[in-house]
DNA sequence: ATGGTGGTCCAACCA
């Protein structure tokens, strides 16, 4: 089973890229973040024509998450206990016996800001919910745009980024707490190239200079991580015309 | 040291 995550930064603008990538990569599941599309406008038909079912939780202008899958998803959840939040950042569904939790984690803007406090609070509440999910679903994958670079090796310039948003200790600790629920960052189960990133700022020619961060993650429960055979970052879509600032991350699991 | 690009939607926000 091939499972991928991609922050597309507007599904409307990026639909041709998504369709092109699905056609080439043929994942079983693609978790999409930042669709920025209300449910009424979701491009169901175009995605269906590419051979994929969709479930989604959309919002105007901001956020929005979706799960595209070859096999129809079931048990769809968009809201969790203790987090009464209009922002559409969470989407859970079961695909072919695997529980898929798609997260678009709060960016947080700047350490110490109101949005930063919201990020840490959001993470704490989501973590409490994930703790239940781990016991409820042995085959669980939690993936998406975490807006946290787990370690210094996931940052192009760890000195410049030290203590900054996406890299601060409270954020990293929050991520470690999630990982401590026996959710493994499958990318690090394999030998990887140096300076492997999944996001590059549009500004200052970030991609050309590889000034990136690895903030798009695939975490898998023990039962699944043990069967993971491969995890790679596919940089190609980031080279296409008018790309998202993120590129897909793909994991493969043995049947 | 600052600001730079891009999406949404036309001023200002979010990233």
C-alpha cells in the first residue's frame, strides 16, 4: 500500500499537478492539505476520472484537507472532542483497513504570538485524541503538514532557525509527544540523502538553493511501521511550473 | 538588515 501526503496550497490552482502526479505515482492514498476549497466546489469529478474517490473537509480561503483513495474511504471524522474549531485541519478516514489521519497542523506564525499559543494548544488537544486513536486502530497512519521540523538535520540552516517558528523546542517537544505514542517517523527508518526537505519558501529562490525544511511527515503505528518498505520525498512536482511550496512525501507498506 | 513570492480575492491576511 502506497500512502502519500502533499500540501498543495490551493487545490483549485494545483489540480493539474495533483492529477499529473496521481497518474504517475499511483498512490493508494493521498492526503492533501491546504485545499482552500469549500466542499461545494471540490473537484470530485476530475479526481474520480483519474481513478480516485475523495473525502474532504473544506473551508473558504484557508486550510482545508482531503483524502483521495483508490478504494472508497469510510468512517470519516472531521471534528474531535475538546477542539471546537471552525478551521478545517483534521480529516480521518479508514481506507482498506488502514486508519488514515490527515493533519494540517497550525503554522503558528511567530514564537510567542497568539497563533503560536493556538498551535501548542491545538497540538495538545490533537495529541490527546491521537492517544485514543492508537489504541482503537492498530493500523494507524498520521500524516500531513506538521509545520514542525523534527530535528536540526531537517533544517537547511539550523543555526539561523534555532528557536524560530517550526523549529522551537516547545513545538519539537509536542511532536515528540505524538511520536511517543508509538508513532514512528517512517522517513527516518531508512537511509536518506543529506538535506532532504519537503518545503521551500517561495521567496529568495528557496528551492533552487535548497533552503528548505522537512515538515511534511508520515507517522505510522507499530503494526504499520514494521511493514514499511520505503519512504521518499518526491521533489519532482516542486520543479513544475507554478508549483506548491511543498512536495509530496510517499511511504510504501507491504501487504 | 530588509524583504523577497504566492493564494485568495481587491485590502489584507496567511504562509
